C-alpha cells in the first residue's frame, strides 16, 4: 500500500510522460525559488509584516478581529482592509505562540492549496482533452513567474487568500457545469459553497474578490451551457448567498462598524482619488498588459522555436499556427474572460498597484497555455531521448540545489538584514532585558524615520515596539526618552536629544538630554 499510493498519484497526474515529468520538475523549482525561498527568511514586505502583527496582537488581546490594532503610533485602529486574513492567522498565533513561522507556514500552506485548486480547475476544464489534462503544471508555472504572484505568496499579502477563495469558487462552478445537465437541487450545494467562498474573498480584500459572480455567465458564453435561464438563476443564488452572509453580519454592531470604516476609509477614498492616484486610467491598463509580459513572451518564444525546428524537418512542414480546435478555443475564451472579469474592474480605481492583478494572472496564464502548449509538446516530441534524459537530470540537479538553498536560508535575515538589525538594536536600547512589562514599548520618530513603513513593521512585528510621531502632543512626546531620526528632522524635534552610542544603518538613535547634561551645556554656552 505504501508503494502503491505514489504510483497511483503519478498515474493520475500523468507524470510518467516526458512532457509532464519536465513540467512538474520545473514547477517544483519555481515553487522553491519564487515562493518558498523568500518565505523562509525573516525579511518580508511591510504589508505582510503589518498583517502578521495585527494577527499576533489579536491573539494576545490587543484589539479584536473587528477592531484590529497595529501599534500605538500607526494604525491604532486598522480599517484599511476587511479582517478575515488577520483572524485566520490569529488562530495560528493562539496555538503556536509568537513565532515568525506562523505567518511563514500560513503563506506556504495557502500557496500549495492554491496550486491544488488551480490544477483541479485545469483538469476539469480539460476533461475531454487527454493531451492537455495532465499538463496543469504548465499554466501554473506561467502564473507563478508572471507579475508579482510569487512575490505575493512569499510576503504574506492579502491577495494570496483572495486567490485561494476565488479559485475554489471557480473550481466548484466548472465542476458543476462540466457534467451533463443536472437538476437545481443537485447544483445547490456547490452554489452555496461557491457563494460562501466569494463572501470569504470579500472579507479578505473587499470588492476585488467578487469576480467569480460572473463565472457562470462566462461559462455559458464560452461552452453554450448551461442555458441562459439556468445561468441567471444560479448566479442569483451565488449573489443571494453572498448578500445573506453580509446582511447577517451587519446585524451586529462590531462587524457593521468594521465594514463601514473600511468602505469609508478605503473603498470610497480610493475611488475618489483621495488615497493616491498612482496607476489609474491608461497607466492601469498598461500595468495590466505589463504583468502579462512573461506569459506572452514565453508563449511567443515556444512558437518561434517550434517553427524553427519544423522548418528544418521536412516531415514536419505542416506544423504552423493554425486556428485552434473548437473545444480548445472555447476553453481559451473562458479562461481569458474570467481573467478579464478579475482585472478590468480594477481600472475604475485611480489607485492601482501591479500586484492587484495577481488573482487574474492564473486565468490569463491558463488561456495562453491552451494556445501555446502544443508548441511545447511538439518540441518535446522532436527532442532525442538522450537530450530529454540529460534535461531531466539537469532539472533534478537544479531541484536539489534549490532545496539546499532554501534550507540554508531558513530563518536567516534575508534582504532586509540591515533593517532587522536596526530594529534589534533599538529594542536592546529601549528594553535591555526584553521583558514587556519592564519598559515603555515605544520610541519617538521624526522625519524620514517616521515615514519608513518597513521600520514601523519590523519594530512592531519582531519586538512589539511602536514608533510614535515626534510631533505628537507634548505630554505624549515627554513620555519617551529615545527617538529615531536623521537630518530630515526639524531642529525643534532634535533639540531635546543627543546621539546615543547605538549605531543604526540609516538613522540615528537619539536619547533625551538628562537635566545635568542640559545644565552643563548652558554653563559651557554661558
């Protein structure tokens, strides 16, 4: 039995064919280097650090899931996003305590679950295509290397949970309608689950998680089933489930207050341009094209190489870019329209970052894969057996090296080693014995230091220290004896402080003058 299971899995995945073996090995390397390598170091983008800090604080009773709190100085009441991801990670902190491996394990687990959901969608859509069905690793590789998908997974970004819930909703939909016509009663459980998944995506990052509501209609357009009436009714069920969950939560004061704060402080202000106008309009459209660059480039490269090989093989003169078979054309249209439904609505907002498009890239990669995978299969079929054997050996070696590199990086500071060291230095000065109750868990900051969100994030996540703005009310400023600053601070902010002996990479750690120091200074001046 122990030996039978791996062989059964291999048979189901089709990994005994040469193309599948190559693709699955490539996928393993991509996962290790694009996701796991970044995830196992201490370094993390400040958004991910903030989300992990919110979750840790919730688990320790600082704030609640509906009123999360980041620090005393920044986001004492965090309402930038819905709270589902913080609540889920808080469960991990409750069980395992305050460890960076909670968020690291969470991100890697979500990554693997997303991969499984995506492979499930690919296999369901290609149920009738024995050539494409076992090659789900191909579009998954393209998705993970495109845009900032791999980066988002390794940095604990909200998009990873949106991707998971929306992939699961789409999987339920394609599974339901991929079969012969079924009764409404038999479809209802899957529709309710899909509606729940859409609601979970919404409570992770708001309206950007609602695009699977269009998937039934898109499926009907692409494949001619279900009927228009069925598509309308079933979409109404999805919407009703979502609205019922939202409506139920609004009956309670805390969830209702959280939703209103998020809509007012984030959604409406972003749509109006108050929260910045970087990337909207034509810039947003260009960003959407740019994040698909690698998908298009790799597809074009495969076709170009395949044609070059075919020209030199007289027996293969018939190989060319011909119209896709009708069933594949329909699949490509389906994936493309789902990707468009996930990305085009973002263009309404004047505030767009390139990682906002991450959920759509899984579907764009699938659409391009349907069109280009035949070129890959052709190249593999033309390669000599010895070449394929050497390629597999090289990939096996690359995977081994990747495992060693990832293992050696686990727990190390990573790219942000200087900031992490700075945070440790600040913590050692403010609280030498590292006991939470024995010292003030805050430090003043002015100028560029106050604007350094990454510094905020590392101090709070690793040491539970808050940066306090130096231009706070005098009574608040007087509570703190240390300040982080540089030449961008004003002379009034710097006056009560002198440089400490601690050395930071980018800033100075200053300490408040003691009374006798001030007197000595006045005597020398006099």
